[in-house]
């Protein structure tokens, strides 16, 4: 572990719990608190300034795009028009309904973007603060099947190489005179998509090389393995993360019960106060 002194199992369970809460909660305030908690975890991982700036920029731009797109293209009812972008147009017998920004769409986009932000920030904190070896040991210690853990670690090891090659491609394009939006947004989108082709080709080539190397060494992912480095997991840390994980599972279960009640599938009269709490705060 590089910066955080927590056990990798603690960070894995915390990240999973935050992801579970992100898909369970629907209220902007509780989701905002969850995103703030993830941001605090990111700061505790002590990222480099460049990493922090890139992560925050990606989160802000994505959240902004989700909120605006949902505000414009929201299809559910009721819908309240906040303002008009393009008014309705009548061309002969053809009627164009116009383009609007809806209040409910902005609210829905805010909820979705906060979910994304919470998951991205917590995942970034996990990746920055945990070495690949510790992450692998954490997965094995949590009884994740070896094959799944091995594939996950191999994929994670490729990410820095993938990012480095993508940066090299962009540097080459800039040296050849490429400037974003110089020839319009359509040309820029095409150029950005073209940058992924050599990078993906390299990833496919390396994956084949890794597979051949494993086969040539007689690697058997199903073979029994008995020797791993022992991780220390303090009782206090273990108790805290188990409690947090239990709270996340409990909230997810309560949300399922509330969904069953709303859809008139299953109803418990004794849970009426709980239904009210979920409706207004979760």
C-alpha cells in the first residue's frame, strides 16, 4: 500500500459498499453526502496534483454533460419547462415541437451524475492508494475465485500502458499539426476516435503475448495455491468496514422492499414508518 494504511480488503469492501449505496439511493442530498465521502477518501489517498486535477475535470465534465443532456431529452411525465432553447416552428403542414430544458430532467441528471461521481471517486482512491500486488492479495483473501482475481489484475496492469500509449499517440498528432476544433467539431470527434485504433491494436497484441507466455509456462489457473503473503487486518478496522458493508446491504434491502411496495407486489403494514423515511430521505 502506498499512502493509505488500510488493509486492501478494507478498501475493496468500502468501494463495493459505496457502489452499492450509489445504485440504491435516489435522493440528491444523500447521494451528495456519499460523493463527498468518496472525495474525502480520494484526498486521503494523497494523489498527485496532476492526478487530482484530471479526475476532478473528468467528473465535472461528465456530470455537467449528464445533467444537461437529461434536462433536454427527459421523456418521462410530468415535465416542467425551465426555459426554451428553440421555440416551436411550423413549416407548412410540418410542426416541429421545439427544444426545451425540463426541471425534472435536470433533477434526474443530477441524481445520475452524483452516482457516477461517487463510484468514480471511490474507485480512483482505491487505485491510487493500493498497489497491484496488494489488490490481488485482497481479492484472494476475500475468497474471490483465483481466475477472476488474476484476470482483474492483468487488466489493471494494462491500464498505465494503455494511458501511456494514448498520450504518445496524441503527442504524435500534435507534432503533425493537429489542433482540436480547428476543422470543426465533427472532424475533431473523428480524429479523437481514430486515436484509439493504434492503442486498441497494441492492447490486443499484448494480450495475445501474455496468453502465449502463460501457456508456454504451463500456467493453470485452476491449480490449487496454498502460499500467499499474509495480510494483517486489525480487529477495529475489520469491525468498522463490516459494519459499513452491513449498512450498505441493509439500505439496499430496504430499497428493494420499498420498490415492492410502490409496485404493489409486497406490502408490510409494520414497515409504514420505514417506507416514509425511504420516500423522503433515500
